[in-house]
């Protein structure tokens, strides 16, 4: 959990610095955008630390976020590339409400790439994960542009590593929340129970504790992570030669003529 918290805290610090710059230059539009990003990061930090309020209370005290903000908030909590379906499921369990429309999420990546190409300002984008062999976008897998390139890449063994990373982070968030999860606790427990079914050494069932899920996931992650990290790191060195758009959104697939 410490690494995930450190990453979120670095992001929050960067956003505050950029907000100050925007305020000094009287860029109200940029300031509003950065403030929304900071809210998302703070919510993810709170959820991971276990200090978040229940979904109903959050909805009553905070305006609805855009789809992009919700996706980034959930990706920060997961801490690894995730499918659109996984992002929706995790968001619904930890932040409440079926707010992430499948149709809207489907167009989000195109909107983000268009915005990146046309924008003259820097912000965090929702991007596709990239395949290490071709640097083309991985189908349906989304990442945060805030992450370093190696974390946004998908190698042959990355699927299980990403799944276990998510399990560790969500188990930490659930354990930290405890009774404070309120009415969202049942949804979180149900999600963790379903995640546990695919973790070696954990028997399924709603009685499996977050601590047990975390321990089993971490053991398996420790076994698989070194090889996957090496593959991603080597690919990232090659990917560093790509232009910024390709590093973010991948190499375009050639069109048939």
C-alpha cells in the first residue's frame, strides 16, 4: 500500500503546484480542471488509506465527477492497467453508484487522444495500455498518463501481475476502511470475494478477510513480478524513442488500402 499512497501523494503535490501556477496566470479554466483532478486523487488516497466516507455521503457532499475523472480516480485506486468492465465494477463498489456508462467509456479514449493532440496545456489523460511487442494499444485496457511508461505496458505475463496488484491495493483499501465503509461495505466485500476466486491459495467465499486475500496475492505477486518488470522495463527503453503521442496512445494500426 505504501507505494500506491506515495504515488498518489506525488500526484497531489504536482497538481497543487500546477494549480498555483494556473492561479498566478489567471487561467480559470485550467485551475478548475486541476481542482477536479485533485479531488479525484484525494478520493483515491482516502479510499486506499481507509478514511473515505460511504458512497451515499460522498454523493451528498460532492458534485458528480465527469467520466474521465471517475476513471482516473478508479485507476489510481487499482494501481495497474484495467479493463473498462473492471473499472466500472471497482468504481461501483468503492465509490458508489453505477455512474460509469459503458457507451461513454467506449468513446472516452478517442476523446482523450483528440484532446491531447489539440491541447496546449498539460493534464492527466486516460490512455490505452500498450503492448510491449508492437506498442499498439491493448484492447479495452486503460491506464493513467500519470504512470511511467513501463507501468502502462502489457507484456506476456502482465495480465496476472496486474490482477494481483489490484487485489493487493483493493484489499488494503478495504481493510483500512473497516466499519467506515458504511453501506458500501457489502459491495466491497462481494468484489473482494470474487477477486479471491482467481488467487492461488485463497478459497472463495464471503468470509475471506481482506488481510488473507492480500497476503495470498502478495505471495504470488512476489513470484511473478520480477520477470514481468524486466520485460516491461526493457520494452520501455525502446518505447522512449517514440514520439509523445505514440507513447501515450500507441502506434496506429496501418489502414488497409
